[in-house]
């Protein structure tokens, strides 16, 4: 049984996310810890710029996927942790620039938090992928 993306009738349909996803029994699952806008030297990229930080965090997320032999299309869940009242729109734009017009997007949750591991972090992205 393949992964099933569910967007029930009577609910909003959005190309950026699925409403629910049904995983097959025994699916190999990749859990990706919170990714921030940190480069290979440990430096924060895009201080004060949610769009730039989201872009870098998504690059790091894709490196994790690649290390497991996976791609963006195998994401089934993405959680965005945002600090304070930061405007989500630049982050959403960065997500859509990466996701594009691919079908079957993952489920997505945006969660506002008081702070993250560094006061310079505006976003952290946690994800789950199902491997073939």
C-alpha cells in the first residue's frame, strides 16, 4: 500500500499542504530533527530575515533527506516553529520556492514559540519522510 494523501471533500484544498496522510504499515520512516539557518561553520545565516533563515533551514533539511537517499517528495509532515510574532509570509514564500508545483505536499503545522535554541533563530523546521 503506498502513502495516501487525503484532502477530504468539504475542507480547504491548498497546494502547500495536505490535510492528512495515511502511511502504510511497516513504512521506513526518516525523522529529521529541527533544522535552523546555520551554515557548515555553525554561523547563523540571515539574522533578522525570516525568508533567508527559512531558505537556509530548508537547504539543511534537504541535506538530511539526501543523506538518507530521500527527496522532498517523500516528506509526509513538516513542523515550523516560529519565534514570537514574526510574519510567516516570507517563510511561506521560501517554502513555496522550494516545493514549487509538486503534487502531494506534506502535512504542515506552524507553531509559535517564545524562543528557540539561539536568540538569533527565527525558525526551526522539523520533518518526517517515508522512504521507499
